[in-house]
C-alpha cells in the first residue's frame, strides 16, 4: 500500500511543498493529495494591488500540478482527527474523509477583527481574494462619487480609511492612494507610523505618505466601525466610505480543535524539523506553524517564513521516509520588503533580534526588488519541481516517524 501524504492548503507554502515532495519521492511508494478551498493559486502578497485595480495572475492549481502525479481536491477542510489520521472535507459533492499517513498542515491565516464591533459587518480586508475583489468593486464605485470624502483634499471621490500600519496596512494605503487619485485615503496607526522601521526608513515612509496625499493618524485606537464612520477611542469619528481592516491576522481554529498542541493563538507547535511535538505524523508550515528561528524567536507570519519552514518540512519528510539524514534548513528573518505603490518602496534589514538595523534602502530600486520577490514567489510556486534532482527516492522498508538523524546543512531558499 502506498504511503499517503495529504497537504492541506495550496498557498505559497503548501503548493511548493507538495510539488517538491512529488519530485523527490517515487510515485511507486507515495500518493500525494492537495486539498484547497479554491481551484486557483492566490498571490496573497499582491491582494492589495488587486483591490486597488491591478490585474493579478491566478494560475489554476490543476495546471500548476500537471504532470506531477499530485491529486488535487478542491474542498474546504472542516476538521482534522490526528488520532485516526483522517481529514474531513466538504465540497459540492458533499465531502467526506481523507485518510493520511503523513499530513502537511498549511492552511495559512486570515484577517483578525480582534472582536472590534462592526468590523465583520462593515470593513473590507485584503487577506483573501474574494474580500479583495469586494473592496475593488467598492473602490470602483467610489471613484465616480463627488465630494463624499472628508479626510483629504485630493479629489472629489469618496474616502478610504485603512486601519493598521503593519506592512499590509502600509502597502494597502499607498497602493490605493497611488492608483485611485480621486479618493481621499487615511491610515490609522496605533503607535508611531512605521514604528518597527529604522529612523531613516520611517522618514522615507512619511515622505511617501505626504507625496501620495495620505492622511496619517498616529497613536489612535479604533473602537468600532460603522457603515460610513470609524469611531476612535479618543472620541473622533472619521467619515469613511470604505474601511479597510489590516490590524492583524489569525489562524484557523481547526488545529486547536483537533487536539494538536498549539499556542494560545492556535499555531501548531513543532520541533526543529516542522513536525508536530504532539503528533509525529503531522507537519506544519507557513502561517499555521509556531516555529523557532535560529535566533530562538518565533518566525513571523511572512512569505519568507513560508519558504524556510516549507523547505525544512520537505527535508524532514523525505529524510524520514527514505531513511536518510535530515538537513537543517536555515530558519532566519533578515529583512522587510515593502512596496509604497508601483514606483517606491523600502528595504529594511533586521538584526538577529528582529529589530530594524539603521541600514535601509528606499525608492525605485527597493520597489523593483519587491516586485522581483513577488514575481519569484509566483514562479517558484507555479514551477514547484524545477531544478530538483530527477532521481525519485524510494521509501525505506519501514519508515520510522520517530527517527532523528539530523545533520546541519543550510539549504534554505527565501521566497520573499
């Protein structure tokens, strides 16, 4: 009987791992199934651009996995039972159960409303393609309005309020402001704008916001979102025709409900090889995993982290199933690449503690680097088997899930 590998989620991490496992393991011994809620690959890094009006490629997963032998199941994961080694899914045909011998959990994350009243009902987000398209439709309508906005003075269109000044919030506000000249855009920051950046990068960011006409409200907390207003803790009420919520991300509750060991926020706790500390037949990667980097700190939710955790899981699964040594992939976080519209950007280096270094890069060159990262992430995911050894490994007679033959051998590749 073939060893059944089931990969949950086909984002940057899941699609990459599935394709690489298919290339490195013999189909005579293994059967790989990918479960994803939608039939296409979502470029999550670029959903803010999609919302602002840019056309973003969405390759069909059937095409991505063509010729790999991977089975694609377009379905929603509803539960995981690690004791029975079964995944419950729901689809147009009613769904059912999928059994596995090795599970790769890569369900990613979604926007977190932090239980702020009105966010779920009235705010938009760019954490998923459908929500980004809804925001795009709303912005299309606002472009033709006259004089409804009250936050800026850039044009006669409506007003947009972006809540949250993390990387997603900054990129969303600048992208919309650059692409939608008729709209007034405001960015709400809980603390100082760009507080995680170096002094020079913060100055560059402020100049970019000024150039794009973005109104920045610092040291401001949001208490509620209404259909046409954002209510702040200091009593301020901001007119908003479209409120975009980017104030954090959360993971699916499925892992916690399954009995896997998770952190307080639901991320799966793993060892150095991305294997669950509670269930050795389960691996977690991407935003779903709580993995300690080489600096001893948890890796942040990011495309770069997805690349490193994915590569480590590949090495561990192939090594354990074939009885070979497991290479240690680098688990590091070296920089933040931030787009500020199409022609401006920031490249911020960080130290071993995750703090911004004084050195940064700003301007067109940084924007080109970020665009190259996005393009590379798409290409690497769409061609998951490129450049790997053509020789497929046969499984050991009795793969030992508890084997610990690990060798330090950095092989990491950063996706973005």
